[in-house]
C-alpha cells in the first residue's frame, strides 16, 4: 500500500471497505473487545477520543447506516493519531498513503490495543 500503484483487486477491496457501514464495523469491534474481557464502554471511550463524538453522536452514527467513508468525512479525527504506530494486518499504519484508509487503520489499531489489554491511558496518547 505504500509503494507503487494499487492493483485492481486492492482498489476494489478498498472501495468495498470504504462502503461498509460504520455500524457493521462497530458491531465487530464490540464482539472483539468483549471476547477479550474489555467493555463496550471502553470501546466507546476509544472511539470518542478518535472521532471527537460524544455518546449520543456515536449512537447516531451507528443508527444512521452511513459508510466508513461518510463517517470519516464528517468527524474530526484526533490530532494525536500521528502518534499511533505499529502494524495492522501486516501494514504499518503510519505508512498508509490513502487518508481514509489510514484513518480506518488508526481505528483498527486502537481497537487492537484495547483488545490486547493495554490501559486506556496508554491507548489515548
């Protein structure tokens, strides 16, 4: 993802991900963190930090059916996301060129850290 042009398959996969409803991804995140003995409240704290949405706004985003692309187009991503480093699915988040894909990877990385048992204080940089 960081060098050379994307293949047609990679581009199609990205477009499919961008069109995925935020609610679908959020539901998968809830399942993931609860399976690792973390709470949905902790997930909501992480999501609120990342997106600057309060609980009501987050509920509205989940209920709206909006895609990840629409979701990230309207939220304000926390300025400290640049401090998020590491890999998700073998790709270093800080090296992802596409801004929307980078934001999605930041979100994935934060949820991974929560599921791995890191303290909220460390996750929320």
